[in-house]
């Protein structure tokens, strides 16, 4: 999650919503990303989507079985669906997203075999988001 937080800080420095993601396989980071929606003027340029693209390129295929996504904020429905299609094995996230998170939907948008762990470094992840939005509401 430390690496995902580093990615989130890169997003923050670029004026993006500070969300970062890394995908790990066999103990090595095979994909990383941070929000780039403003830079790319692309509503789909979420941290998870960028990390998925990098990871699938790294493994040479569309499936991310035996991989773990670490992301600072609970994935949105779009990212959850992409993670489902990639068949990622595990998702670990820091802060919940009670307004736009995938967990608001039932049945789950994730692949049935995907394991989820939440609340990892939650305070650090939440603080980045809270501070970002507080500074933009002045």
C-alpha cells in the first residue's frame, strides 16, 4: 500500500484526485498508476485502469490471476468491472468510498473468486482525499 500511496501523491502533485494503485505478482510490482483524468481529459483514466493496462502488458495477457491490486480508495463500479474482467485474485484498498464505491452494488461487480481486504493504511489514504477536497472547496 505504501507504493499505492506514492502513486496517489504523484496524482496530487499533478492536480489530480489523489488515488494511486499498484498491481503485484510474485512480490514484484507489475503495474502502477495514478489518476490522470485531468491530464488526459479522459474520464476513464482512473488509477486502477492505468495499473491494469500496465500489468496486462507486463504479463502478456488480459488475465491477472495470482495478482493483487493495492489501491488507496475503494474502486468505483467502472474499475470494479474492469477488475472482474481481468480476473484479479485480490484487491486491497485503504479508504472506503461510501458515495461511489463498488460495494454499493449488489450483486458484487467483482469476479466471484476475488478476495477483498479493506482498511489498510486507511487513515493515510483518507487524509489525502479529505485534504484534497477541502483545498478545492475554498
